[in-house]
C-alpha cells in the first residue's frame, strides 16, 4: 500500500493520519499522531469459528513505557498486566465500534492500539478510537462507519476540542464524544456539576468536530479505492422455523410481558417455560420435517428466534401502549430505599441502596496519605490516586454460579464511572487529607448497578464523615427506537437494557452533572433524543436524591472510632532528611515509640496518623520539636535525661536535647552536677548558644519569671 498522510486542524492543533507506513501484514493499520503523541492502531480479521453465534470482537489498548522515556519497574523490567487506565481505554475504543458491525458478522476481529510515543499535552485515547475506525475500513471488514471521537473541554466559558492534560485539569469538563454518520454513538464524561444544557451544548460541539474526522476517513478510503458496500448473507434461521415458533409463542409471551405483578425471576421462569414447550413440540415432529431439521442443524436457532420475538413484543408494548413490563410509566423510577450504618463501625462507613431488585452495599475506608494508589507504571500524568472506587459483581447477584475471578473489564469500567461521578464533590486534600477507598458490592442486579454504586457510595462516604461538597445520585436512561418512533425510558431494568437500544447513565448533584456514560446498540442518535434523555434524567436523579437524604442528610461530624486520626503539620523541606534520619532510623524510632504512622511529602507536609489520637499528638509533638527552628534566648520547660561530669542533658522539646554546662546550672559555683539536678527533674532552660556543629547549649541563668511561667504553660499544652 502506498503511504498517504492526512492532517486535520482543530484550533491550531493538528491530527495526522498516516496509512501504508507501519504493520503491513495487519488487515488494516494507521498511525495517529497529534503533537508528540503517536498511536498505532491495527485491525485484523480471521475466519469464523464453528458454532459461534455472536461477534467475537477483541479490543486491546497497549501502553509502552518507552513512549514516555521510562523503564518499567519490577524484577522483569518489562510491561506486565495492563493498568486500569489501559483497560478503560480498551473499553472506550470498543463501545462505539461494536454497534457498527453488522449483526450477522461472526468472524474473529481484533483491534490493537499501541501508544508508541506520548507527550505531556495530548492524551492518546481519542486518537485510538478514531484510528480503530480507519483501521477497520482499511481491513475491508463490514462496518457501518466511519466513526470518530474527540474530547471536549471547558475552559472558562469556551469549549475546546482535544484539550491538553493541563486544560482538562483546569477546566470543568472532560467529555469524549464519538459519532458516526447516523449520529452520536457514545458519550463519556466527567464534569464539575455542570447544568444539563451546558452538557448538551458540549455534545453538539463535539459531534460537529467528529464530522471532519469522518470526512477525512472517507477521503482516504476513496483515494485508496476501497469499496465499503457489503451484501448481507442469507438468514441463519429457516423461515418455517421462525413461523412455527411465532405461532406458538406470540400469545403466551405477550401475556407474560403484560403481567405487571411478575418480578424478574418469575417473569424469566415463565418465559423459559414457554421456550421449553416449543422445544418439546419440535422434538415431537418427524426427523425429516423441515422444522425439525432446521432446529437440529442450528442448535441455537430456537433460542435466538425466541429472544428476537420477546424483544419485538416488549418493544411494541412500550411504543404502542406506553407501558413497561413492570407496569411503570416511561418516566417512572422503581421503588427506592436507603440505609446507612449497616455494618459495624470497624467499617468506617457503609450505605445500602435499593432500587427495585437492584441492591448495592458500599463500604468506605479512610486511610493515610501513604495508602494512596501508586500509578507510576502507566502513562498517566498523575502519579497517585487519593480516591479509589472498586466495584464487585459476584455471580449470586443474578442468581448464577460461576468461578470467582479477578475483576474483569466490566467491573473496572463500572468502578471507574462511579469514581468519576464522586470526585468533583470530594473535599480538597488540604481540608481532608485522608485517602479514601469505597468498595461497592452488588448483592442483587436488575439494571443500573453502576448508578446504584454511585448512590450507595454517597451514603457510605457521608456515614464515614467525609465532608462531601454535595451528595450525588444517578439514574440510567434507556431507549426504544422503532422506525421513526422513539421512547426514552427512565431507570431501566435488566430486560430493558438487554433488549433496548441505549444505556445512558447520568450522575450528579442537585446543582448539575458530575458524570455521563452513554452506550448504543444502534448506529447513532440525533442530538435532540440525547437532549431528551439528559433532561428526563434530572427529575429521576432528584427523586432518588430525596430518598437518600431521608437516610442521612449531612455527613457525620464524628468519624468511626476505628478510623485513623490524622494530624498535619508543615516543616522546612530542608529538615526532611534530618527527620527521616540515616536509613530511616529517626522516623522509625518515632513510630516505634508512639505507635503512629508518619508520611512525609516533598513540600514538607507531614501527616501523622493513629487510631488513638493521643498517640498521634505525641508523634506530632516529637516532630514539631525536632524540626522547630531555635533562636538564642528561647525559654523552654524540659526534663533532665542524663548527667555527665561537666553538665546535664535536657530534653526541652520532644526529640530535641541540649546540654547545660555545670557553670550554667546556678548563679553560684556548683561542685558536682548531681548536687544540683537529678535525672527526671523538670527544669526551665534558655537557649544560650547554637554552635557550628549543631549542638545546643542551654543555661538556667537569666530567665525572667514570666518567661518561666509561659514555658511551663506551653509544655502543659503540648503534652
């Protein structure tokens, strides 16, 4: 293939697409560049495997630490398991791609995006999304594209396309918009409590920019002479079998879907019973019967056809009757209940959130600065995380039995969404220095567990005494689109997600949106439908928030007695080495003596933590004493620690000791030190001299009674 370059400019920032240069044996490959960030994206197709009845699409995003001039840590000194950010980027590429492949496609597809170079300005993720679309087109894979993505930031009052890391950090919005010629196909956003209208305008702004990237791909494909029209293969299921199933299932399935008093489990059981009756009826037919032959030849034909019929009838009921399978109106939220303080206070905070059959238990743990998550082995600009949200989805939550494994992409994605929704309302580090971890345990699932995690975690954080700026709630919106008929659904349950066209999660406070995530199963939506969904989510969020505030209306003013107590002081950064000591000897000594944990930052911030507050105060006093700058003439109350022939040593500040020469013990001649003071005596001393070797010489002479009284009072206060 000949090498071709194309460049597109957004506000002076170029995106360069290069094909025909790298990875010649991949089905399709493109190098996406902006600034010094370069991402190679490839798409490869293999023949379908026997028995596959779904699209086996694999999307992998690979980070290489050489791209930022770093060598990996660990014994092997090579990249290992993908960090969470890489997994989230894989999901970001997958989500807008998947709906654009035809439903009949069964070939193995693999998209691999590899960051080869990265600067401190341009994030590689949206480049990888657009590159995946072009790579698929170059590989001549059936695809209803092109598709492209851009990031939208908000700095001041202005939207900007593909902001830098610094602009994202300084702004109030981090929005990724992916679109196809048919409309918006994916939205992913974090926002600082932005009003709904601002979010809608940002999506519109981003989709306009997406059009330029779509056109650039079309131009490249046309120049290369690649044809993008594909004929759909013949139907997988014989029409006679479809008709047989429809005749026997339509009436009972319709009746089941209109029985609004059935819960999820009973509805599923009733539908399964109808399907089993059809399977039994087919089994009774002669072996040579075309229906029997069709069902035997394709073992999954009956199940797939029955699912398609159920989907059609459910959607028709919503579109024509305006009624959902549980009898709710289109904009109605399921019953909500909330509880806090569910677990003993050894768990620092807990919240239980129920919405319909969805139940999430969230637990909050408060940690010290040393508990922050280290991110040094990925390409992120931030090197640590102070707020960590984990999401667990055990098989019993949907009544299934499966082996328990490490968190998958779904768990990581849902945890990241809930984390993103809550970060804008967390107190700043200088006001609340704790590292916070929340774990959301999905105990029962029937739709929108990620938004249930947001609600449950808000309850847990408030129960733990975290002073949130505002509480956050969330709701998931759905969509049924039949031709020109469109219905937006509030608070979708499992069957509406499974058989619907959209899963649109909206989280925020009563002031605005903090997080969005929209995924589609159709090739795209016009902005007016997205606007309707965003606005319809607001009353649902406020209704849920009202129920949450009935359980706890403000963060607790007292933390669990088992949560660490943090005391923060500031020292001169030049004294950090002295405080740590050779090989950490000094700081280890303080820890052993007091039982407190000490964390030191490069700017001189020292955070001292202990479950027992008195231990934390003791450690703080020692650190303050060791790092306090002394001046000649300062007066302190101290205690004699040891005696030598020429004087007495006095600890006058925690961890800081000086010597009183025998000549400075009294205003008369002292024959022996022991005649004047003994070990353990409390004495008032004045700093007489700080010599060139750092030694502190003290005296008991020339101290005014008022100075002595003030020193005793200060010593009592600091105990």
